[in-house]
C-alpha cells in the first residue's frame, strides 16, 4: 500500500508545543499506518522527525506582519509544489486542507486581554496593525475553499469558530491533547517530603503551583491576589520579563514570603509533585498541557471559564472553575481544596479523568480523520 504524504506546517519549533509533542509521541503509530510525514517550518531540528523530511521556509523578514505573511506565502508555494496528499497547518494560513486551531480564536483572545485595560486603551488594541493582520489571515483561512477540516483541542474553541466564522459543526473535530501518565505520576510520601525540603516549603503547608510563561494571559496577578488572604504557598514556574511587577504585587499584598518564583524549568514534574493543586486562572487558553500534567500527578485544578481545560473539571470533584478575574471566587476555591492532595479523593478523581488522554488515542483520532478525508 502506498504511503500517503502528510505535511505539517509549524512556523517555529517549540519543545513544549502541541505539534512537537504530537510528532514525538505519535511517530511509531504513524509509521504503522504507512504515513509519510513532512514538516514545513522556518527552523526545525532534524532529529524531531526521524523520517528526515524537513522543508525549511525562511524568507527575509522586516517586522512581525511581514514575517507572518512571508512565511505563509513561502509555505503555501512549497506545499503546492510538493503536491502532498494532506496539508495540516498549525498556523493561520489560507489554503491548507486541515487547520489545527491550537491557539484558539484570535479575536476572542483580544476580547479577554482587553478586560485588563482601561477603556481608552481597548479601542487601540483592536486597531493595532498586527492584530488586524492576524484577524484578517484567520478570516481568510476559514473562508478558503481548500479547507476540509478543523481540529480543536477543546469544545470551547469549536463553538467559538462556529459562532465567529460560520463553519459547520461537522467540519470541526475535537481532539484533546495527550499526556504520558506513566511519566507524570503522583509523588510518594517520601518524595513529597524530600521535595518540600528541597524547595523550602513547610511539610504541613498547603501549596499551589502556577505554570506558564505569559504571566498576564495565564492569570498570575489573580493567582497572587487569590492566595493573599489564605495561608497557602504558590510556586510560580515560568519566565516573564515583567516578573518584577508580580513580585511587587505579592509584596504589596503581604504574601511575598509565600510566593516562590522558580523561573523556567526544563523538567516540571518535581514541582507538581511538591504541590497540592494547580492554580491557573487564565484569561484565555484553549487547553494548556499543564492542566493534563497536573491532573496526571494527582493535583486538583482551579482554572477559568475561558480555559478549554475547564472541560476536564467537575467542580467539587477534581477542581473548581470561576471567572478569571474573580479573585474572591478563586480564594473560595482554594479554601475548598483538600489541605494535602496526596491520598485525597480529589487527587484520585483528577488522575482518573486524564487516563483516556493518551498519545495512542490522539494518534488514532488523527489517523481516522486523515483516512476519512482521503477516503
């Protein structure tokens, strides 16, 4: 049987990105399905795709708008020349067969971001040339006749696409992200004690973890405000150029001794295992992988209504969901968590919920979609 040729379009390689995880986790399954996989990118490590089919498109760029348009034009020209059986883009480029909307709907993100701004600045946000260019590219993508299917990682994003672009529901497939639940494991009591000592967290203390590198979008300010009236600690794992501002916020609220800025970490597992819950009141997040990682480690999750990961949360059972800017509701949720996650019913329920979200299941769903489109 002749292999069918799939091209995946990703402008920039990210070690923690969904596309990169898909390729690394699903390579064996895809090989068994007789699929010839190629990657179209500006820059991509050759060892990430063992097949070695890496197509580089890196035209000269002058500014962000030119960078996006230049890559889109070069990538489209390349895939048309190569005549792939299917082109799956993770960038907003019109003319692809499949679009994976891993970043959600751009206008929806801007609407949530605007909630943090004073009234006079909101109108400038939507008149920004770069933002208008991205929204224009997104509209062209969904209007293109070539588009056969859309993949979303949350039902929240599916509904937004239907409402904003009029795409038929049967054209959109929801495929949740995958988690390796044999790697992300709950800590033993001994591991927990060792990690607490290592990171100087009192053993009996209640400790939450925040993971993300865009502090404003992921809701760190609200996370700090939420823990301020409690006795809980907060581990901040991630990097942001505005970190000093958040340190100052913790200082002003009198909780700086309980907020620990850990910085970006290559291996996040030990920090999950040292914590009792994940606190991620994101302004807008389609479905962060950190929610799956935390739940796999047996952590209840507190997140927002504008986070697709909320679809995995049953309030009171494995976490809580509130508005991203409702600090009081977030504080109430923290108080409602078990003092220690390890051994709690919430911990067991959190881990049980993510068990079906395996790399093998993700690969199977993608292969089924590809076969349907090729059939």
